[in-house]
């Protein structure tokens, strides 16, 4: 028998390794509060030296793929770390979680891939003769992310 937390990871495998603190339905959205573990070393993107010395934490709000017809929002608390390499130009850096976050990203890679695939389908429909659509630029912009 799986625990409730293990069941969450079956549905949302990109949260494996995160500390899931709360999961509830608010205003028709599935809201997940999670944070990164404290004891994991993270390589600096500038020099590659691993660090675990925390500068601060901050919140990120990520849209994720729908679950059971409801939108999913991940409220993720991530660390900003010090780079301990004196020769590195970066003094601090924010950790990125593979398969979950990207720099300045507001969507998970799973949702981004779904939207890009939808963009491809819509772009094909928009190329039909006489088709005029105000969302055309959005569709082509989303299609670029598929590559």
C-alpha cells in the first residue's frame, strides 16, 4: 500500500525529491506547496563548484499540466545559494530543479511541451487558406519552444 505522499509522486513524478508540504483544491485549482530539501548540494552555474550554503529562500509559482480537468499550480520555495569559489563572478545563484524549473520559467517543462504540441496542431490549422486568428502569434511563439 502506498502512502499519500508516494501517490502524489506517481501522479506528478517531476516532484520526486521535493518536500511536498500541502496539496489542496482552492478556487478550482490544485495547489501544491513544496520546497527543496536543505541538505542537497547544488553546482554553481558559473563555475560548477557545489555549494550548500544558503543565502535565502524565495517563492516561485509554476503552472503545471492539468490533473483531472483542473489546473495545477506549484508554489515552490527554492534556495538562493552562495558560490564558495572566490574566482567565480557569481556571488549567489538560485537552484534549478531538473524537470521542474528553468530560469525565469513560469511553467513546468511538462506543461510547456503540452502547449507547444498544441501550438503545432493549431499552426497547421491556421495555415488553411482564409484563416485569420488573433492568437496566431502566440501559436507560433509556443511552437518555437517545441524544438
